[in-house]
C-alpha cells in the first residue's frame, strides 16, 4: 500500500497530474484519494515523490499500513486512513510546534463552568432575540475554549490528572466535563469540540508516544453513541455529530491499537488495569459495537448484492443518507461510505435469525478475504487483545481472595463472529502457525506470517463457535485415521480397526479400561466405541457417556490414594508428594498419565464429565499463573487464616503466631491405607527460620506455591503428558482459556434449578406425541415439580450426564417418543445415545409419576438393580 508524501516547506509546486506522470508511485497511492478532487487541490513537488533514491519502510500509526518513504521527509499522509504521520518525534508530551501561549492552559471542569456562568450572565443582560421572540444564546467563549484545548495534545496531556494513581485520568471530572457541555442549550460548542478533536487526530504533529490525551477523547460519550441506533435530529445524536464522532472512534482505536510498540505501553497497560470495572467494560462494549458495525457492512453488502431491492419512495432515512449527511465541516466526513452505524435496521433480527441456522445454506457467511485487509477490523481486534491482556492481570491483586474486578471471558464475545466462515479462518490460522514455526527453525526463510485471522484473537469467538471449530478439526482427524486404517489393512492384508474399541466388565471397569488404554495408545484419535460385557447395547454415544462417568468416578475414589478430597471446599486435588518420597511408583505415574488420557478423550469425543476440580487445574493446563484467589478457592479456611496473619501488624507477631517456614499435613499411604503426618520445609533451613512481620509475605507465597505447584508438579506433569497424548496434534484446543476449558469438560452446573422451560421449547416429539398430548403435559408438570436433585438425576437418566452443555440447555437435543404396548405396566425407557425418553400411554398422572420416579432412581446401565 502506498502513501501520499508531503514536505512542509516545498518550493515550486506542480499540478497533480504532472507529478503522477513523472514519478514511480504505485497507482493506488495517488489515484483513489485524488480521483474526485480538482487538479489544483493537491500540489506536490515531483522530486519528493521520486522513490528511485534512498528510502525506508514506515508504518502508519493509525491503520498500521506499511509504506516506502523517501529519506528526508518530515511527515507523510497515509493513503488508506488519510492520517498525517510525523517522522520527527520530540520529547514525551510535546508536539512538533509548541505554542508558548498554550503552555499554561489546562482543560478543567472548574474553568469550563466559570466560562459558562459568564456567558449566562452576559446573555441575561442582552436583549438579543430572534424573529420568533426567543432569546438567542451565545456561548462563543465556550466554543473557543474547547477548540483551543482539544486542538492541542499537550493541553489534554496535562489535564484531568488523578493525584492518587500515576498516569491515570480523573474519570469523574472528565465525565462531568462532557456532561456539562452536553447539557448546554446549544450544541455548537460540543460540535466544534469534536471537530477540533478530529483535526488533532488527523494531524497529531508528533509520533504517538503518549496515550492520556487519546483516552480523554476516547471517553467522549459520542464515541459510543455514534455506533448505536438511536437518532435525535435536534440533539447531540444528530447525524452530523455522529459522522464526526465516528471519525474520532476509528482514529482513537487505530492509535491505541499500536501502542504496544511504544515506550509508554507499560503505563498504558497499567492504566487499563486500574480502570474501574464499569468503565473497563464500557470500553469493551464500545469496541465490540465498532467491530459489529464493520462486520455488518460486509454482511449487508453481500446481502444487497444477493437480494437487490427496488428503490423505495419512503421518506425513511437509509444507511447512505445517515453516514453521508450534509455537514458544514466537510473534512470530517467518513472516508468509507456505505452501511452506517446510525442507520435503522428494520430487517436485522430476521436476517440474523436465519443466519444463525447452520442448515440454512442460502445465508452468506463472511469469508476471510472480506476482512483480512480491513484495517478497521484489524485495529479493533488488536486493541481488544490489549484489553484482554490487561483483564488477565486485573484480578491478580496481591492476596485477594476473589478476582474482584476481572471480567469473565464471555464479556469479550462478539456474536456476529458466529456468522464467519470459521472453517476457512481456522485453516488459515493453522497455516500461519506452520509458517511461523518454519521461520523459527529455518534461518533466513522469511515466510510472510502477518495474515489476519480471528482465531488469533480467540477471546472474541463465542464458546459455541470454538466448539464447532474443535468438532470440525476432530472430525477431520477421525476421518483421516479411519482412512489410514483402511489403507493399512489393504497393504498388510489384515483387518485394522477403524474405531477405537474398548470392551470392559462393569465390576472391573477401571482395570479393564486402563489395560485397553495402555494397549491402544496409537488409536486415541479414532472414534471411540465402548462395549459392556454381557450387556445388550450398541454404542451410538450413550455407552460412551456411561463409561466415562463410571471410570472417572472410580479413578477419583479415595481408595486409590492418588487424589485427595478437600473437605472445606469439596474439591478434588492431586495427592501431595513429599520430597522424601519423590520417587513415585510406576503404577502411580501410569495412573496419572492415563487419567490425563481419559480427560483428553472425553473432550475429543464430546462427552461431559462430572469432575470436582477447582479452576486452578484448568489454569495450570492453560499455563496461566496461579494466584492467592486460586488457593483460596481450594482451601478457603486456610486461606482466611493466612489472610488474617497478613493483616496482623502488632509488634508481638512472632510471639502470637510462633511459625517457622514449614508446613505439616496428613497423607494416606497407598499400601497400608493409614494416615501419615508429613512435615516439609518451605525453603532451605526453613525449620530454623521464624516468620516475622518483614518476611510474612514471603512465607505466604512459599506456602501457596508448595500446595499448588511444587508438591503436585510431578503428578500434574504426568497428567498433562497423557492429555497431550490425545490433543498433541489438535490445534483447536489452544482456542480455549481455562474458564472455557472447564465449561467444555464439565458443562454448566445448575446449582439451583434447571431451566426446563427452555428445554421444552426445543423438544421434539415422535410416534404420535405432541406438546399438547395429555401424557406429555403430565410429564412436564412432574418434571417442573421435582427438586433440583431429582431433576439432576433425570438428566443423568436420559443423557448420561447431569450437566448441561457448555453452550446452554437449548443446544441439548431432546426427544419424547411413544411406547407401544401395555399402558400402565411399562416403565419409561431412556435412549442416552439420542437423549430420548420413551413414555407409555399412561392412563393418569399419578401412575406416570410413580413409574418415572422408579425408572430415574433405580436404573443403572442397561439393566435394573
């Protein structure tokens, strides 16, 4: 991509047409932006555009476009976003041309209110009225003050300081400042203020090395309101104001997204970390609105080409009229007309409802080529990744029991991304990873790896899309494994199983399962099939679910002595391994390894497990750093005691607590089954080192590290090795973070009540039953009246798991079918392979309730106890 070049003190200037013919400039660099301008609108010196001499590569600080710049230029204008970039950087916080009269000017709420009061007093003395008899308000001094302040980055940089936090902004004062302006009877000061901001952002005069002034503009309420659908022709959400506010939004996002390479990036991240949760979430929502708008332009442009509509004579505003209003200040118009964030979307809900149906092949999907070169989408995702990184450290406050101000991952989701071609995007992402790996292992290869992919910003993808991507990849792997098994059977002349088959006895499920896993380690990536000995069942999914449930329950049993049950939190954790007994038996190593294989196989085959592990396990699996909050979740009572000790600051600390750098706990011997007391030093010579006021923080850190890391590292490593034995060649698992991985493996836990109303809305009826059938109505009435414990057992009976899918109960396929035969003598039958329950034609509600209760509480496997 090319740039437009300029020099401040150019000599003789020629017409643009002559400059183009005499220089070697890519056609796009000059043709597109100048095509609709008169010949004398752009005057450039021909020798400036000559790239035959020495030049260098520079990047636009707004859109990130790279271009070749002739040596000697002091500034250049980007031909993509039309931002003037300065190549001469001054000291931090100074512009290229510092005005001496503005050195003492500061933007403040107090002075603004003073000017407004002066204007109101002056207005009351004047008799200026319009022909209609209304008083004419004059706020010209306010407009001048705002223009002066918001036209200079240095003034904004030293304004709205928060004295309590370094480099922070006094958001309370800033929001009140904007609120006062928007409450004025005239909108002219506000309009001139945002026009001055737009001028500053288009020509910032110096390299963007400080961020405070950009955030001050970014906090303007118009930056968010311009992306919403509300229209106020006469107020502060008029099309004219929204058009300029949209310019501010896109340039603020562009500049802030490229802060990671600047020297102020650390202060930038610290600022985001200390933002109030409400403000931080508001920024994320604004970025998602902006991203949604850019993606909607692509969707609607495709829809317009696919389904053209006849011109309407309606006076209703269309998208073009709202994005291209007739504004007095023409330079503030957007550079890319089309779909407007201010326009009405009467048919959006119907369109997205159809797009949400994966079976609807007529709905166009957003292809990667449509957004890979879009700098608006690229910069929005880059800035969102900075916010996501800041969010991970927001909850890591020292010795905090809960991640109090950390947002959950679903707050970053953008649901419009559900309509991208995720398969092609994922394949592109895998290709980028391969190219990056090749660059690392092959010197001077220089494979291009800067291609954009949403999978690189996986925090934006909803959990449903990520699961679809993983199912897409695992299905491809299973098909490949089946094909290779078939080809090998032809080559070797013997039968090779296409599926990974496990045959177990119910009373020896653990030994039989672990033996099968050891013997077929090369078949983990095949589709799993389970058979219970002497039981009539064909595995279409149900037997597999029950096998995982029974096996994990047996493996986590206290009798094995390899996992401990923490009474105070009701979680499981790895059994501690003292340094004295660091040499584990081969059986223990194999057990942890195979447990990791089972967990990996469950995810790989889409089975939900009933695991009672804390979030710390999944954080360790995702290589996330553990905090005090993770320890507190697993050991809440001990965590409270440590917190009390940290808060104790009296001089008699040593006498009161009498602690040394040691820890004592009880563990169960696997052979003798007896409890043994173990005492371990937390550091070298810890038994002789007292805990004091000065080193109590170090004591807590070592304590937490021992129980969460060092005492379980070897066990966890074996477990992780087994997990990677399944997912080592599966790239899609890297899309999930710890929160999503837990939901993927364990589903959603409904502690209070299951939403069976939602389940009923998606239920399908077969063999003559319908939603209004008497038996069906009795069935739902009984289910609604059961307590959560019985409802959980019912889900276990029908689906093989008491957890609902991670994407919600509405994604659970559920059927009710009709049984033929005696009316009241047959028990309800569950087909866990298909999440189906079969009911007889019962004569009354009481009989159905008794039979359903008996089936749910007394059934096991494919026989009754």
